């Protein structure tokens, strides 16, 4: 089978992409690649703690490749870190040249990833792309995925949603115009259980803080 690296945010879409790839049986996911921010020691954008990230990787039974970027990183910094991480992954798994993403809808993001991967000699895969996000959200929940909203963009969704479980009740309460999977950046999630994990991860909810006057981050720590 073709070896594949999976871009791993710690959120529901990446987790479900792992589940989907394994279910299809056409490729073998050999590892996870995550971008973290220096100083915060957290997953970039999601704000997930590094020890929680490592617990997720253990639960998924996969090694983790870390790509570090500085705070307020520009695109060039991200690309340099990503390129280095891919090189380290190829050194570990000779012949590896495919990377999968959990992207669902945004064509501009997909185009950017495809262009970058082409430049670096990699082939991107998008196992969930084009999904009906309303149907997919409920499929995830019914399939046993458990996650909480760890980041909310308060310009698109009320901060009160931060920290809440990603469940049917939440989907029913999302305002019109908010994507059920948060695909337009309305929210990000932290996964703690699902068919992609050997066992659930026990997490404790901490404080919610507002950063950059916009993003409400809810902290989740290992219990």
C-alpha cells in the first residue's frame, strides 16, 4: 500500500480523515504531521496543548512529526518549517511522497496546498473534500467521534460556544450561515475519542481566554 503522512491539527476533520483513509484500505497512514507555535507549545490555530497532541498520536497508534513556527509567523516561515518536516518524514519513511489533509470545502486552500506540494515533489490527498458538511458533522457524531470546541472566531460565532461539546445539540443551535463543521474558520475542535483512537483520552476543561481581540480559546488539559 502507498504510505501516507496525514496533516494533523488535533481536530475532528483530521481525525475523521484518518478514519476514512483507514476504512478505504487503499493507503497506509504511517505518521502525523502537526504545526506547533514556539513559546506557546501548542498546535497552531487550534491552541491544543502539546501533551494532548501527543496523547492523540498515541491513541491513533501513529508517530508524530512536529513542525515548529515562530509566533506571528509569515507564510515563508510556515513553508520553511513544513518543507523541513517533510524532509524529516521522508528520511524516516523512504518512498513517502503523499500527504493527506482533512479539508472539506475551500477550493482556494486546496489549490494552495496542491501548488505547494507540487513544488516540493509531494502528492496531496483530500479524502473528505466536497462532503456535505451538515451530513458529515452528524456522521462523525453518530460514528463515535467526541470533540470539544477549543477555539471560536467571535466575529463569526458567539464566544459562549467555546468549550462546548461538538454534538447534536450544538449543531441544532448553530446560527444560520455557520458551517456545521466550522469549515469557514468559525470554530476549531479538539478530539478526545472516536473510531480512529484505540481508547478515549480523558480531558479536563480549563479557562477560556480571548486572544487578538477575536479568538476565544478554551484550554483542555489531560485529566
